[in-house]
C-alpha cells in the first residue's frame, strides 16, 4: 500500500513500451542491462534509484531528487496453465536524500570512511573529520594522491590503493604518518565510478600493534608459567601420593613390629643435638634430661656414637629370654665375649700359619699366562651367561646362586670383568684387559670356596649389590660418587673378604692369631683383606691400571732371572692414586660390625642436619626422586661415611634377596659359625654364642633380632636418603616377615 501511495499503479506494458521507445538508445541499453543483471545475476540485487527515474514504470512516480533503495530479485510466474515467465520483483526499502544515500553506500562498503570523490576528482561527500583535515592546505598533495589512486583503481584495476602521508599533529606537534586507503565505488546518485577514501593513523596503529604484541607475549608468558605451575603441582601431587604410600607402608611395618624387638639406638651425640636444637628454637628442656645427659657425657666409658646402654639393652631385651642370642648380638656389635679363657691362656691355634693363600703355579711366561686368563674368561661367556650378566646389571634380587652354579670357578672374575667393562672403566682408565683378567683370577683364587659363607660367591653378591646401590640406588645420580669413587667401590667389594679364613675377628683375637697381633687387635680381618689384596695389585703383572708396559722388556727381565718389579700406578696422578686407595680402605674397614653404630650414626646425622638458617629441624631432602640439591659439595669425611654405608648394605645384601636365596645364605653362615664353634671346642675354648652345633639352631635363632637391631634400621636410613634404593628395603621387610612368621608358628626356621 505504501508503494502504491508513493508511485501509483504500474503502467501497462503498452505504455511502458511506448515510453522506452522514446528514450535514447543508451538509456534503453542501460535499463536492459539492469534487467538482465537482476534475472541472470545473484538471487538478490540492491541498488539506489532516483524516484524520478521510475516514471516509465509507474503512473504517479514523483518528479523528485529523493533516492530509494530497491531490493530486486527474479521470480518465476505461471500466468497461464503450463506457461511460466520470469519477472522482476522490486521491493522498495527506504527513501533518503542524496547525502544519506552516499553515506549508506560508503558505510556498507567500509564503515571507517573519510570522503568520496568522483572520477574527475571532485569531492562529492566527506565526513566532518575529512572536511576539517582537507579544508585548508595540502591541495597539491591531495591532487597528486587522487590522480595516483585513479590510475591505480581504474586503469590498473587494483582492489585497494594505499597512499602514505606524513603530517604534523596539532595536539603534540610531532610528525605522524597516516595511510590513505582508496577503493572503487559506484556513486549512488548516477551510478558513475568514484573513489572512496579511508584513513588510518599509522603511528597510532603501530603503537597499538606494539601494545597488543606486548600483551600477547605477556599472556604467552603467563600461560607458560601457569602450565609450568600446573605441571609442578601435578608432580608435587604425584610425589605426595607416593610419599603417602611409602609412609603408610612404613607405619604398617612399624605397627607389625613388636615394640620389644628393637633397641633404643639414640647415641649421646643424638641426645646432645636434640637438646641444643630445642634451645635454639627457644623451647624449654627439662632439668632431669639435662642432668642425665651430663652424667652420660662425663662417664669415661661413653662412646658418643654408640647407643646408650647398648650392652644392657641387648641383655635385657626380649631376645635375652634366649640368653645366647643376646650374647651373640653383644659379641657381634661390641666385641665382648663371656666365660672365655683369657687370651694369655688361649692357645695360638693358628699362630705361625698364614691366612689362606693359594700357592702360585709356575707359568712359562707372563704373556702366556695373561693371554690364557683372558681367553678363559672370554670362553666362559656363553649367550646364557651373557643374559645373566645383563640381569646382574639391573636386578635388585639377582639370582647369584644360580649364576655361581652356571659359572663354577669363574663367578667372581666374570662378574667383575663385566661390571668394569660395562661401566666404561676399561677405556676411561686405559685398563690393560689382560692384566685385569689376571688380577681378577688372582683375587678369585684368594677365596676358599670350601668355606660355606665367606667365599667368592658371597663376594660376587656384594659386588653386584654395590653396583645396584651406586648406579641404580641414586648415589651416582646425586653426585655422591664420582667415576674414580665408583671404580674404588667395585675394587673394595672385590677384595673386602680377601683370604678370609672362615673365622671371625673375635676368634683371631682370643687365640692371639698373628693377624690380631700384627694389627693390634683392631679389625684384624679387614686390615688383612686390604693389605694382602694391595700386595697383589702392586705387582706389575696384576696392576691393570698401569699403561701397557713393554712385554719384551718384561720377558728379558724374566729370562735374566730378575724379580718382577713393583709399580706405583705411575701413569695415574698422585691425588687419584691416594683417592682410589683411601676410598677402598675406608669402605673395607667399615665392614667391621664393631663400627656399625658409629657409621650409622654419622650417616643419619649427615642426612638429618639442622637447617641453621631457617631454624627448623627438617631432614635433608631425599635423593633419587629428582628433588633437593645434589651431594657434589659433601666434605671428604661425609663422602667416606656415605661410601662405607654402601658397602655395609651390600655386605649383608642377602637380607634383601628373595626369601629362598636369603634363607640359603643364612644357613651357609650358620654352618660357618658352627665350624668355628667346632674349632673352639677343639682348642678348649668356650664356644661363642650361637656357634655350638649341638644346640638347637644357630644364628637362625637370632635373625629377628639381627633384622630389627642392625638390618632394618640401616636399610631404612639408606632409603630415607636415597629413595631409588627402596626395593632393597622392601626385600628386607619381606624376609623379616618370613622369620617372624616362622617364630610365631614355632617351626624350625631352617626347614
């Protein structure tokens, strides 16, 4: 109805045809093209039309300069049955002035516009900002820019032409840059080609881009920080979950351990540090506690690193219901024996007899012997043995007894050669493989395999466990041991029981054995292991760390009957020689059980030192979990304590073996102790506790006590410092429960 009121009725076809015939040909062609554009073009077509140009179509079309937007589209009409024609459907949307029509057209093309000029360069429309900017000055530049744009838009047919312009800011007086963007557009008035211009402040745009870029980088950093924080939170969450699991297991183990089966291992040093810590934190210390500590410290017999009243605790504990067990533990840990003949009356049963030392067989030449030993070791490595050696490098519960059965006579030398070679020591220290093979065979020959426990298989087991603790237990990873220390630890494990006679230190001391006399009753076995094995190593034919020496010269010396020369690791720096030897010495001497509590106390003190700066008593972080600092800056004495603990844990490593293997080793040790008891009877000495085979059971009766007093506290201390060694403690706790179950059932644990 609104269209009818504005334009009137549509003219009949005859009148429309008559009017179009009167039009100039160019106008008729334009109208025909417009109609074709509608019927053949897109579905909808919007255009601007002056109302006065609609006179040929409508009877009452006003003769007005107003412009209307028309939405045109082609439709199909059935005007008779089966006859369909294409017609043009016109929808009048709005009326507007010429100015508004141009604004609408420009806005639809680009909402950020400045002005529009016709093809001749006359400005036909501009917004207020454009009028103010170009009302004065700049005519020449504007003209040149426009001519440039006309050429680019209408001749080169570019979709958008850009012109760079410099101007002086009225506000700041600074020079700034703008970009004029120019597009071709049809003037809504006459549909003639024109140019529409928009302007961008390049300076502001670049500043904005820099701000957005900075914000983007900041957001990226924040996002990265949040991702890192989230990852750390997840890691911490996982760590706390694992820690909770471990603490739960420990609590369960503690809950299942009868209170009476342990002793108070607090040393005077521990009590003194506890009192000092309370004073540092401003806490009060009860006077009786201070007086008790004073009394302990002023006693002449007080050992600062031995548990307080250890002898009394051992004898009064529940283990003392079987008095022999308490006496055995007392003799093991403190070296005290009871009801025995004074050493002056005891016959020197082994005086004048050297420790086990196999006679050397004469060899035709050093070269032949070296090559023979090397070939014998190589020949012993079958594919099955190779697989077992690979297992020895990675398994906490390696079947050492099965390996010994598969490698009779070569168990220790094969495993030693494999460990040194697989760890890269042969190439790193320029090791002579032939000498290494001779050395390993000579050391293995120094162990008497007729001795049930302290034989080459036991030493191979200790070597394998030393490797696991060092390499897989977190010691090397935390920088608690460097390459030279690792090599020294392997050597210490190889020789730690060298030429063991099957009798313990107490027997040697009470029989006034030559070794006890030589070493002034101080760790005679351990000192002999070191001295005897060092004498072997210092012989040139066994010194595998010396660079390859001239074989011809050696043969000439032998041919002349000259003694084999001694050597002093001439090709190794002096400080490395001393470090290698001192590490091995400290480790082997630390295997004397009389030093057990002293070493354990120092080790626990090392990993539970007070944080003096923060004033708290938190233990040092556990190593092996990727947490906390490393041990690279440990003092020499602290490193020695750590390395001693490693060999101590390895020396009784069968406590962590699978139950069958552990039980087998326990029975072997019991048989060795029975043999010492037999010898003591033969010499008329009082039999040491748990070494009389006529009594029911031997050391197997004391396993629960040994685990709870020695084994479990030591392995717990190691795992508390190195979490990667936890499989060791898990194995110990499993075997402890087996002994506990056997004791509860009343069955003979040896069965």
